[in-house]
C-alpha cells in the first residue's frame, strides 16, 4: 500500500470527512511531509471506492458549495489494520537490527 493511501485511510478511520478535511488531516498525521493535492485525493477516492475500502457517507451544502463526505468501510478498516501490522513488523525488524549493529556490528 502506498503511503498516501495509508494516510487517507488513517484519516478516515477517525470518522467521515470531506476532501479538504482529509487533505488537512493527512498533512497533520504526516507532520507536514505529505501534502495531497485535490486532484490526487479525488482520484484516490475514486480508486478506493472501486476497491470497496471507502464509501460516500453524505453530502452537505456549506456556503453554497456541496461537500461530499467519505467514510472507511469494514473492508477498509481491515486493510488498514493489516497494513499497520505489516509496518509494525518491519519497523520491529529494523529496530532489532539497528540495536545489534550498535552493539558490536559494523556501521
């Protein structure tokens, strides 16, 4: 799973959000390292909907503009959890190897 996809799903794990909310949340989650553009986000939304990982939640009119909210589906939550676990395992392996390298391994 690509990092932007992981971050979009992570943002939606907190609850339904509209596109701009997801853009801001992804930037916050990534400490400013990932900044999604609207075109990129909405292309990702389309793909994630096709995969059944997210779904439209509702639409609202705010200041004369329509906001469409998206939510994580059950399949999306399962995929996100599996990816988070995979990343944890990889981070754990890296941490162990770094400890070994620091205690007598070569740099």
